[in-house]
C-alpha cells in the first residue's frame, strides 16, 4: 500500500496507518465505513480512532447522535513527530546517565543485518578516532554503494585516518587519510575487523551480515598491537 511503510516509520501502528489512510481517501465518515475501508473489525477501528485522536491526527463531529470522523491536515504528522522528539530530548540526559552506569557491564554487543553494519560505521565516525582495518574485500561498496560513499565522505570530513591491511591482489591507492599495505593471501576473507578508540568491531559478511562489537580498552589495545605487528610485516 502506498505510503504505508512511511506512516509506520513515523510511529503509527499497522492498524492506525490503515485507518488514517482510509480517512484521507474517504473524508468524513462513520466508524463502520472506516472499518470497512481499512479492512479492520469495528473494535480495532474504534481503538485506532481513539489513539489517532490522542495523537492529534483525527477529529470528529456529532451529527444527531452519530460521530463522523475525519483526518486532520497531514502537516500534523510532522508536529506529532516533533513532539515525540522534544519529549525524548527532555529525558535524554537522564537516559545517558543510566546508560553510562551500566555500560561496563555490557561491553560486548551483537548486531545483525545491514542496519547493524550502518550502526557500527556511524559509531566509527562518531568516535572520531583513527581506524585500523584488516580483512576488507570491498564488501561495503559492493553491498551498500550509496552508504559506502556517504561513509567515506564522513571520514574525510572528520579527518579520520584509516590504515588497511588487504590482500596483495586488491591494489588500492594511498590518499592523505587512507593508507594501504599488502599481505599474500590466496583466498578472500568474509570477516572484516575494525579497531578504533577503545572498540573492536568484527563484521562477518555472510548473506545477512553479523557484527560483534567489543567496547574494552584492554582488548582494543591488544588487537591494535597485533595490527601494528602485521602492518610492519606487510608490504607497501
């Protein structure tokens, strides 16, 4: 259904999205008509209407003893989302304190899928520390070319230095912020390791990518020491 996914991403439930779109199509309508148009039972429709009224996306008038509902201007969606963001901003400092108080207990995290990959790469940019990589086969550029281009631009913007150890057959050219060294390996690696700040991220480029992130200074220092050993042994 057109616009359906976008409405879900804005914070509406599946049923609320159906009801709101039905109201936009039909205009002022009784609950029974909305239920039929949105293919929901009457109870679910009433619950959605109540929720949409609370969110400021629907209004109603009473004619006789019958309620007629109608969608409010879609601009109210933007207001609704902004209100949610403002609410989060108010409690964000306290949430950050809670996060920091438990962070050391949760220093290993697992991610899955393309969103997990994006989270890790966004974290590399956010951290702003030099990044040491080994095992890359250009998977990001191949799988997510648009995001790869954006990620590279962000690294350059923040002047984040990147050193990569790659297979000899993958000839790359050094730039001001990117330097490559080469090792002799016959087979491709599906595993890419990033070491940045006090963190290590291991991306396994299987059909659905899986990622392990370790936030531990001792582990990061040990990985970085191993990387430096490999860097000195690798060929320019």
